[in-house]
C-alpha cells in the first residue's frame, strides 16, 4: 500500500518506519508463518492500518492493544519522561495524560484508510489485558511494540514475546528510551540481534531448543 498517505496519523514522519511494518508483515506471509499480527501501543492506528490491509492477503487476524486513555503513569526508569514531565506516581492503571487517542477516534481514523473487519481492538491497561491474551496461547507472526515506558514494555516482553512463532518478527519502537532499554535487558534480548534505524529496532526471533 502507499504508506505515505498514513504519515498524517503517524507519530513518526519517516515513511521508512511505516514501510518496515508492511515489509515484515509481507515477509511473514511469504514465509507462511502461522499467527496473528499484533501491536501494543496503537496511537491513531497508522501501523494498525498497514497490518490490517496486509493481513487480509492471508486471512490473518490483527490485535491492537492500547488503553485508549493515554500512556500510563511512568516510573523512575523512564528518565526521558521524568526529565520532560516531572515525577509521576507510577500507577500502571492511571493515565499520565500523554498521547490520548480515544478508541472511537482510532476506529474512525483507521476506517478512512482501510477496512477494520479483521481487527480486534483490545482496550485496557496492559497489566490486565496481556495476561488474558497470553492464556489464549494465540500465536503471533509479527509483534510490534510502541509502549514508550518501562513497565509497559516489561509486560509486553513477559506476556507477548513467548507467543511469537519461530522466525517471527519483533519490532520495537523507541528502543533507545531508557525504560525500554532496561526492559529489554531484563528480558535478555540481545541488542546484537537487532537491526536498527531511526528509533526503531527489529529482529527475527528464533526459538531456542528446550
């Protein structure tokens, strides 16, 4: 698809970031990987549109996780946030007021660019929604994370990462943020396995034999 049309609803003005999502979703289809396309941290749905349109080529499901009430309160691990916005209570179920994209607005926006019939919008705080999704054992072919803060990334690595199939793809937005870096370290994700450009890091995940 023409990713340039999505730039007005994307938080990054680099079209290559959008194109990467499409490329990896198409690669997953070409490799006939089982599993859904999943994004945690949806904003106004630019990458969700790409996932949905590409998923239709292989009759795949798309899951978009977000509070749709803004980024939750951050913690001291999120140095860039504390420096920019001051201290926060760190309540994982309370909005910080940053990047609020309401669910009804996201649906309306995404429908201007494509169909959302194959999209499941999962509203709620990650600490509540991700454990339930993990229990479903739904396979993931492409996982895109744009979580901004430490405890959100930590939840995603704990509950979503194990669901990514062998040779599936992981995309991490804003990987350079301190909170994300700490969560990656705790999840034992090796930076050397990631390809990086702009503020994005992505990798093919290979399951280690048990």
